[in-house]
C-alpha cells in the first residue's frame, strides 16, 4: 500500500526525540561534530598561527589549508577498508585522535621542524621557485593529516548513520548533525578568542582539543535531558559509544519501527 505522508510527524522535534532513544547514534554523531569543530578552530587560527608562531606573512596560510584537501582525498582509499576491519565507530574515533594529535604537534612545530622539514612532501613547491621555511613546510605536512582525519571521521559517521538509521529519519538526522556541529563550535570559538588575547596560539593548540571534547560531552548531556531522559553518568556516556543498534539496511521491521515512531 502507498505510504500516506500526511499521517506522519516529520517535525524537527520528532526526529530529535527518536534520535535521543539511540545513545550510540548520538555519540558517534558527536564524534563527527568534535572533528568538525577542531577543523573550524584550525581554520580560525590559521592566519594568526602563520603570523605569530611561524613569523611569516599571514597570506601564506594557504600553504597550511591547501594540503588538507590532499589528505581528505587520500582518506577515501583506506576509509572503507578501516570501516570493514575495525568498524565505523573505531574509525571515527581514530579520526578524533589523529586530529587532536595534529593540533598538538602544531604547537611544537619549531621543535620538530629540523627533523620533519627536510622530508616533508610539501617541499615540492620549491621546484617552482617558492622558498618557504621548514616550519611552514612542517605545518603543511601536519595539515595533510588534519584533512585525512576530517575525511575519515565524516565517512565513518555517515556510513554508520546510513546503515543503522531508518531511511525516513536519515535526512533529518543528518540535518541534526549539522545543527549540532554549528552549535558546538560557538563556545569553543568564544573561549579561543579570549585565550588568544591572554596567552599564545601554541597554548591554544595544546588545550583546544580538550575544550572541544568537554563541550561535546556537555552537549550530549544537555540533549539527553531535553529528551526527558535521565542524565547519563560519565561511564554511561562513554559506554554508549560501544553500543551498536541493529543495522536497518533491508530490514522491514526497522522500517515499520521508524514509521511507528513518526506517527507518534
């Protein structure tokens, strides 16, 4: 029989209530949000980082942002294999770890430049007449890993959602993911602006991942309370990351369940 969409509740709050019933899906979405926020922080700090830390013209921040695209393309190759080998959740978590470590190493670029600078593949720009510093080349090399981390996390999160969220809910779940990413970036960026005035860019790169992770945790607790559920303990929040809802691909019962949720 034909599905009568007029009978369905397709509101934002309906999708939100449904999503809060699946802590595992919420937490993996938050993993993707964390990586996105860290990427936003890097883009925001880019010109200041080049000017204050590297002592270069801020216009040369293109050397940092451009190689990230290469890393994103490279991630397309191992991402499917990693998702099949260790699962989407572990792959997404690997993206968070790689992104955090990349930002951390950027804070010590002057220390690692003598070792990594000469072997950085981004030195290829010297062939066409450019002569950037070793520090800038190391920052460019690290940028490749940040792009890889963002792409790996995005692929893993979207694959997880596609496999486990009923088709009728997927569009709104992806929409919720975008809303959460934008909302989660507000407080960290405000804090970074304050710290930038009081301290240094290097210190921000060291502590920013922890601030973002704490913000993501708080956002998850808030989202759960808004869904009229009990506030999860710290152990429950992290345990929910490993809970795996049954895959909904090709499952008629899952589709019927999704329709029932929409009608309520």
